[in-house]
C-alpha cells in the first residue's frame, strides 16, 4: 500500500504544480491585477488560454480528478475572455456615409512612408492618425503626395517618439494637441472631422506610455486614465492608435466601458497581433494597437497591414456613421 501511495502523491503534486500558474493567471485577469510585472504578462493572455490546455491534458492523462476539474475551469475562464474577440458582433443599424480610418505608429519616423501613402491612395482613406511622428516623416509623406490626398491636418511633428498627427480628406475643426504626463511625454493630435452626410466625429491619435519597465507602469496607467472617454449622449468619438495595452488590461477595458467598441473585436479580428517581435527579441505578437469607436458607429471591416521600418502594423477600419439627421 505504501509503495502505491508514493507515486500517486507524486502524480497529484505534479498536476497541482502544473495547474497553479494558470489559476493565478485567470484570477489576475478577472480581478484586474495590472500591477508590476503582471502588466506585461497579461498582454499574453491569449497564449496563456491555449497553454492552459496542457495542465488539463496532463491531469486527465494521470487521472487526477480534482486537478483536472480546476484545470478545466481555468481553461474555460481564459477562453471565455479571449474567444469573443474572434467572433463578429452585431452592429448598429445606421445609414450614414462610410469612413475609412488608418492608424500607424511610425517608430520615430523610421517607417516606410511610401507604404503609408500607397495604402491611403489605394483604399481612399478618409482619416489617418500617426504616432511617433517626426518632421522628417512629415516631409517625406508630403513629398509622396499625402498633402494632396489629405489636405486637412492637425500635426505635431517632434524628433524622437513624442510626435503625433492627424490627416483628413474632409474638413476638420477644433483641432489641438494633448500633452500626456507619461515618462516619454507623448502627445496626441485630435480634431473634429466633418464628413458630408454624417454628424461631426471627434478623432484622436492615442499613444499612452509604454509599460516596458516596472518604473513605467505608473505612467502607463496615468496616460490610459487620461484618454478621452466616449460621449454616448453627445458627439461621436473615435480614439485610434498605439495604446500599449491589450483587451486583457483593466485600464483599457475601463475606457471601453465609457461607450467605445474595439473595432477589431467587433468584426472578429481582435486576436490579430499588431506589435512584435521587437528588436530581435523572440516576443510573440500582441494586440496593442486599436481603433475604438463610439457604440453608435457600425464597424464594417478591420484589416491589419504590415509597415516596413516600424515594429507596429497598421490598422485600417471601415466604419459606417449614423446619418446626419439620425
């Protein structure tokens, strides 16, 4: 009897050790424990959801019932928060004009401007928002014809990474630059876009601080909290750019709760990676670039496009606005 108890206890212990990390991950995600190293770790929750199957299969193979039940619950929880991003959601019934919005992080101006302008021209983009926008990037974009394609603009080109810009095919009004308090001092260009046949839409190029180190997570949280909330009882609003956060981060979900919808998740494309690998590091892609739209706006499509010279991918959202008299 004693000879059999030893191996059985060893198998049970092994199963619990395998299950424990997934349980902790699920709790951190559900409770919103975006603190310290968990800020970076939670960005990889979709991978954790897939990885949680391994402890479940182990417990089943070793016939350890209790660890198997806990592992199954852990997998169910993680899949429940991740899978909806891959499933299209119902859209509001609106009859206004279609607007195509493109967001691109230019990596301190190093991104290939030709790729950006070619996409604007081919897809007839109506609004372009850029982050890490520099004077040299502005000059190159205009040399390639962006000034003729999108004559209306609110720009703040800065050497390095703080710059921001907004270009539009349609007239804009009430433009400005938001100065964030994060450690990198990122700025955010914004303006109200006047699309014929639709109510005015306020668009802002989002770029909160990156939580690349533990001493930056406070700035990250401050910058996300400073993002303009949706105005469900007021003007239409769109917030697009490099949020340095995924849908598994509580501060971004809090922003969505003000009345935004993540355009990628709305059409079942919410698991498409937009950043990584970076600088040769073997970091699996994560989804930190977003187009957040007012819940009254219908999302028709969202596609991800490569951008040579940048560590980010561009997002192109096709949106249908409410009609002007709705």
